[in-house]
C-alpha cells in the first residue's frame, strides 16, 4: 500500500453559513491523503496502473464549486466523490481549511478533518 498526497490545494469558494461568505467568498486550503495499492504501477511505470492525481484534483475542484454551509458537509461530499470515482482507494483523509475566517479577530484558519476507510 502507498499514500498519494495532494497538499495545499488552494481554491476561492463560497462556503459558509453567513451571507457575506456565500456572496463574497474566501480562500480555502485542502490537503487530501489517499491510500491505494500501487504495486503494479511501481513495476509497470504506467499511469493506468495507479490513481491519477490530476483526476483526483479535478474531482476536488468540481466539489469546491458547489457551495456548502458547513465544512463538514463539503468534506463528506469530496470524500464520497473521490471514493466513487476511484474505487481502488482503500482509505482517505481530508483537511479543509478556511483561510482568514471572519470571526471578529485575527485568526489564520479554521479547519475540519475527516477520514474514511473502505
């Protein structure tokens, strides 16, 4: 088994409970770690024998374009989409960070972490 990591994916999106967040938007950072068997690709050097991380990125990007009120909901949607699109994934962990959230004070980010094993 091996880990494939897509780290520090940055998006401008419209997730949040407040109207301002849904209209103005803000920056989000996502780290996604997936576990899969790469033994065949290790020998073949063929992209078809592994998980194409560009395709994974596109799944995440598509989900980021659909507004959610909660980061928890967004994270679950992303994990569900990734597992559906790539059935060879056995485990995934995602961290979604909202950068510079408007909480009435200086704060770098808030984040939610979800993980799932199949």
